[in-house]
C-alpha cells in the first residue's frame, strides 16, 4: 500500500503515452502546487475561470484518483472522507442499497478520457468489473448512478460489448421498478412509511433507460423513462421552479404526500423547502431527458428549475444545503458540482444566446469557486478527495463539510464538459434537433465543403449529413448527402440506398481527418476525399447519387452532426462551404483506390 502521509505520487503523461511516476514528499508537492499553479487560483483578484484553471484542477483530480486507486481495494468503493480524516469510507460492490459505487470507476474512466493513457484504462477496468454483481439488482432505483457512470463510460471509451451487455441487463433490472398505474419508477423499498415513492434523484437514473432503449434494450424503456420525467415535472416542480424531494403515491396513483426527506424537514412551511442537491439532480435530469427526447417540455422544465437555482444563489455560487430561508447555514459543494455540469450542457440547447450565456457564466463562476482554496482540497486538507465542503445528509449529521465521491465525479465531469466546449467547433448530438447547424441560403450550384473531423469516443456511429435550408431534419432520411464514421471503424458515404466506400480509410479516436466534399446540387451527385493524419487525400466517393427518397436540395443550407450511441462522438472544426468557382483547388491528387467495397445496407430505419 502506498503511504499517502509519506509520499505523493503525481502522474504526468510522457511522450510515449505512458505515465511517469514522480515520487515527491507531500510537503514538496504541495509547496510546488501552491507556488506554481495554485497562484493563478488564489489572491485578492482571481481571474475568471479559464483553461489554465481547468487543466490544473483536472491534473489535481488525476493525482487524487491515482492515490485512491493505489491505496484502495477494488470492490471496496470510496464514498466519503470527513474533513481531515485522511481516508475514504467505503461501500462494498455487493451492497445492494448503496448508490455511490459507480462514481470512483467513473472518475477513472474520465481520467482515461482526458489522457488516453492505457494505465488509466487498466485501472478503470479493474475497478469497474466488480460491479457486475449488481446488474440484476431490482431493489433500488439507483442503477443509473451505479452503472452509467462506470459501465457507461467504459463502453463509451472502449466499445467492449461486454460492458454494453451489463448496461442493458442493469437497465432491465431498473425497468422492473416501473409502476404502470402511477407512471413512475418506484424509488425504493426501505421506507415503510412510503407506498409508491418518487424522488428527484431518480431523474439521474433515467439515462440508463433512455440509453438502453436505443442500444439493445426494449424500446419501452424510453417510454417508462419519459413517463417518469413528466410525472416529476407535473408533481414535483413547483410553480416558482423550486422542487419537492419526495412525492408519495397510493397504489391507485393518487398523491398521498409531498415532502423533503433529505432537505429541511424541520423548517416551517415545507413549500419553501428545496433540498439543494436534489434540485441539482432535477436540473441535470431534465437537461439529460431533453438530450434523448428533444421533448420541449423537458427543456422548458430544465430552464425553469435552473432559473430558480440561479435566482437563489449566494455571491460565490455555492448553495446552502437547502434553499429554505430558515435552513441552518451549511454550503453544499456537491449540489454546486452537479449544477455546474448540468448548466454547461443546458447552455448548448437553449436558443436564446443571452440565456445560454447566463448558464455558461454561472457554470464558470461555480467551477471557479470550486477550484479555489475554499473548496479544492489541494494544500488545505489531507482528504483523499478533490473537493471538500459537501453535505450528504444534514439532518442526520452524515458527512457534513466532507469530500464526497460524487462531488468529485460531477466536478471532474464539468471540467471535461468545459474543455469540450472550449475546444470550439461542433460536436455530434444523439438527437436530431440539437445536431443541426445552419449554413446559410446562398450555397447553390456546385459547392466545395471542407472540414476537419475528430472521433472522440470508441465506438463511433456518427454522420455528417447535409440538407436544404427548407428541410426539417428529423431523421437520417432527410439527409441527401451523408458522410459516416461507421461502427466498423472506417469512413463510408451514402450512395442511393446504401453506404459504400471506394477505398477504406480507418479512423482512430482523438486523431483528426480532413474531409473535402464536392457537392453538385444540379447534378444530384457528390464526391468525398478523406485525408488521414500525415497522409494524402483518399477518394472514398466519386459522384455518388444522393440518398434515395431524400427531400430535394436546392441549396446547401443545413448540416447535421448526429451520433447514434453516445453524445459527442465526433467533433467538426474549420467547416467551410464555398462555390467551386471560388476555390483555386481542383480535385485533390488521390491515392489509388483499392477494389470497391460491397455496398453496406442501411441499418437504421
């Protein structure tokens, strides 16, 4: 076991993709950090949150997670660390009621995502696989917390079908808790005072159902998740945007009671009690539900609860554990971390630029405070966590002013989302609505399109498709011209009724490929060249016919970046559209094409 009191192992990527372990004394490490990097975070006039701060906070998160993995036992999962305790309390993999086991392996997968170092992948897998024992657990609603953070990230970054299988099984287990009479996922069996209870926390677990319905599970899982979200919207969200924590129903569907189980139950006038982390669950959950469904009610409700949250925040953007004015004062960093991640995603769906910027700015301000010495553990505590100041259950006295593993997860996820947005360009969406970008109305005749595309996940099943300005893009069939990064690991292009490629160009995650497309709109054909990193252009489509049955296209007015497995599967940068007459470049010099491939039938409806 590594002694954290004696050594601090700091990890840095090396040129060959490995990890260099620099063993330093704890005092030397923190002295370096405080003088070198923390200086940009501290001081009387901190700058606004920026990439330097994000990178430093992510690096510190790597440091803490490495130590936790090195000193812990797979199957015993970090949960919380009371202030200055120096160690984690843990929960066993087979603890069925426990809800926090997925966050630490999820953090390790986020470390792999940001570094692509195989050492992190090995660690993440080692800590993920013991959770398979829970996949048939039907006694709790917390299956999303356990599995989508761990196995979900694992499948997103590796494409290993074994991870997918566990996810679908876990989703089926969660779906058994759906009560068709009430229309909700029954949260739990352990409270004898409740009959059919619904809590805001369940909004987070719905992603497992939404995702599985599209990736090997029953399509009915989507309907169950959406039904639950709509009941949460109507019965749990108050007119002012505040939220109840619990709504309990009878077996016939009538409401028995509404309350605030983890919020301020001792406060007078319970209609003013809003448990902060539960409210953040709602912010995140409704935003996620919109991602999968594009239901305008989900987006409107996400904004409604977010606006309440922002309108009741203190100046440092860290909420009290409950928004009730009579609640004892104790800030909760876990609620802030969840909310920051939620607001970054929500900002990408809101059409009003001013409102979107408000959400982004609030997320940045939250991350700025969490990255400051007031909350970042660095140099201020011997906690093995990343963020301090979390509140698990105030009225029970459970983990108050503590490091909480879920705080660290959502803080690190928010940093990841911040970096994704800061990189610019367009990223693919799992739904068509958010995937569409406007290109203008003047792109007629013969047009030349160029861009750089980078796959960000593995597996990838994503398209870059083009349509007329007047087309309402709602399905793949609405895209006359489509370039695809397919599940088999290479580029192909739609030709009439199927996808084909004249030459195979494989893609690798995180590497960028230059794409050039000549679109002859009057002739209803298009050609595509792919240039791999360091290579020459390869002709993969030569005057391919537009998709059979697609709407007419008179101008190159819209592009859709649609992914089929996960959000953000690809990123497109430097996208341009120019009339061929305005480009000096003709057709690129290409590598000889190998024997034409057999057409690939379309797998989607």
